[in-house]
C-alpha cells in the first residue's frame, strides 16, 4: 500500500519537474509576477516575525519610570559610576525611521532598569527596553512621535530632552525612495527599479543639503542605502514627523512587462485629501516641475488611495513615477546620472514651490 502511494507521488513529482519549467518559459510575465508576489510575501513574513520578537522585549514605560519633573530634561537616567564622568562612555543616537532613541553605555550591567533609577515624563514614550550588545548596555526608547534629541551629562546622570521638530524647523519634509533590498521593484535589462529610485533620492539629498534659503527645512529619509523599510514604517515616518510634505520616488512599468512605446512621468496622489493645499495640488506641482526640468512628457495624475503610503499619510503626499522602465528610451534616461540629477532638480523645485504656495 505504502509503496503504491510512494510510486504515485514520485510520478506526480516527475511530471511537475517536466511541466513547470515549460509553463514558466511560455509564460514569462506570469513567472515574473509570481516571483514578485513571493518576494512581497516573504518580506511581510520577515517583518511580522521581527516585529513579534521585538514586541516581547518591550516594556511599558510606566513600569520603569518614576514620574518627576526634571529641569534639565524630560528624562533623567542615573548612570553607573564607571560611565558617569566621560562622554566617551556614552552615545545617544536616533533611528528616525523607527522613532527610537538608543542610549549606549560602556557598562557590563545586566539589569539596568532594576539597579538604576530613570525618572521623568512618560508621555513622550511608547516603550523602553534594555539589552547588551557588543560589550555595551543599550537603553532603547521608542517615542510616540519623531523628536530631535538634546542631552546633557550632569552630576552622574544623563538628561534627555525631546524637542518637537516644528520647534526647530520651519518646514519638515519626508522623502521616500521606493522599494529596496530584496524588494527590487520592476526589473529590466538587469536594471533594478530600487537602484534608480535611490539614485534620484540621493541626488535630491545633495540639493537639499546645499539649501541656503530663508527657511529652516528638516528633511528625513525612509532610506539612503539599499534597505527595505516596511510600508508601515515609511508612512509612519511622515506621520510621526508631522511632515508638511511627503514625497515618494518610484519608476513605472507597463503591466505586460514587455518594452512598449508608453512613456512619461506620472504622479499619484490621495483623492481623499480634499484640502486646497493637499495631495492633488502637490502632485500637479511635482508634475509641472519634473517635466519642465527633464523634458519628459506628462503621463497624468492618478488617484491612488489604494496604495498604503498614500492612503495612510496625514501629510500632503505625492508619489512620483519618474518614467517607464518598459520604454527603451526612457529606461536609458532613468539610468543616466545626468538625467537623474534633472529629475532630482525637478522634485527639489517642486518642494520649494509648494512651500512658496503655503504648504
């Protein structure tokens, strides 16, 4: 009986080995869509597992903090005697994408929350955790919003102040380079959409870094390297930064996956944002400036509340589809550094015009 079942399974397996490759060769578009779907599924699964693991380590700040007012900061962290005297023993860094402040201490302490006091206002804090990493103790503080951090070392304690971004900057912009890492986006002739998106954003970053106008602009990026933040993280960065503008950079591709004559720049926006200075107006400003700077044709504006980062953005949002990777000429343009700089200049000009209009 078992041998018979085994024989049937073996025959079916051999049939699949023969049939599947043939089917895939005949249906390259289907194969590509399947690969992208599988890539998305794996990405979602990995992020779910990672988030679940972190959630087990998180602690309620009310269980750690002793509520008190500190004149020198919103948070007062008592330091071990061995690290309380030198700034070289302490570093404070912010991961803007996850709104997490990492306080790294040169200590062998295993149970920091038990042995040292932390006092202050928990209103700013969603969770706290402590762990050891590379010989250092790390206090990870996840905040309710994105803040700039000021800190002071005084009398054996570290004082941290959470500063609202709009108390520092006149305007706040979040820039998103679409895709990244294993989520490559469209692929044509060995060119990955994720790389084009990032190249344009890095060129835009150079322009924004050199800005010397009369406004103080805070700019935050979902990625500046080949990583892949979740869609939730991308939208959350804009929302928790209380961004005035949220711009995402992508490239288009025709649904068949074949090279076609279809070309041009398209800008997606939120149709549910009915503000006068909302997403649709921002999309038009982006379209006008990008096409003027690059010479690209305007493929049009598109309502896109079906896209997560557009639907969930509180800020006016525009997703710029720079061009079609499935058009040979446009693919050549999109991979050309000079053209990428023109695309970046167009987006930069759009940001400046939006601010001039009152965004």
